[in-house]
C-alpha cells in the first residue's frame, strides 16, 4: 500500500502551487495539497498502490512449494497501475478509498484483464469523519468481492467517469487488499 505523502513532497510540489499536473503518469492526474488526485479521463488507472508482503505463514493451509514472504501480486507496470497475479485461485478483493464528489455520481472499479468486474456504488457512502453536517462531498468507495483469478491475470483500479477525484488517507481509510482464499490450477477461460 502507498499513500499520497509517499509520492508528493509538500515543500517540493506545493510551495508555490495549490495543485500540480503530474506528468509522471500517462493519465496526468492533478495532485492538490489536500491529498487529492483528480483524474480528467474515465478509465484512468490509480497507480499508487503497492502490494505488501504477507506475514510469515505458519499454518499448513498453503502449498508447500509456495515461498513464504512473497506477495500474491506484484506490480508489473507501475505507470498503468497493473498488478500481476502470481498464484491462481479464489481471491477476496477489497478496496477502500475516499471519493471527493458533491454530485454523488463518480465511482471506481476493479478490472481483471482490462474488464471491469467489481465497482463501488455510485458515489459511495457519506464519510462522517470529513464532512460537515449535511455535506456529502466526501464519500467512501468500498469494493468487496470474491473472484476466480488465474496466475498472470492483471488487476487494475480504475476511474469509471471523467473528472473523478480521490483523497488518499492513511489509517485504513485508503487501502487495496487481496486475500487468497483457495488455490487452484491455472486454466484457460472460455
């Protein structure tokens, strides 16, 4: 997992500007001081999350040939935010992120091999932590789903509409996780 402050330094990026266009990424999101990123195009990948290493596995429920400490997914293309899956199986996928959207129309999705398979409800849920009474500007997008994923499949988090703005928060408010529930042999989809 990675957060806004790991990518942007306030002294370097925001001393003279409230917002900057970040040309390091193909979609050129607009980064602002309030730890927000605005994606001008729909179908833009959020390329800021990194897989974390799992804790040492001591239970006998994993394949013996699987190396402990290796992530189940790896970044195969950082600029496009593509996660490559290392092991075929049934996965529980979880995304939690704040959408900044007073219209309650923006959404995010999770794609497998460039096909959206999960998305949060339009606009997400009202965030009581950030909104003043009666405000719906900050909404929480929560995506949970169980997917069959093959080794070498590619996962991405993408915007569903143009001008989607997200806010990165630490302390469990911004996270992307994948939990392997059951291993299975690789197969070809029909």
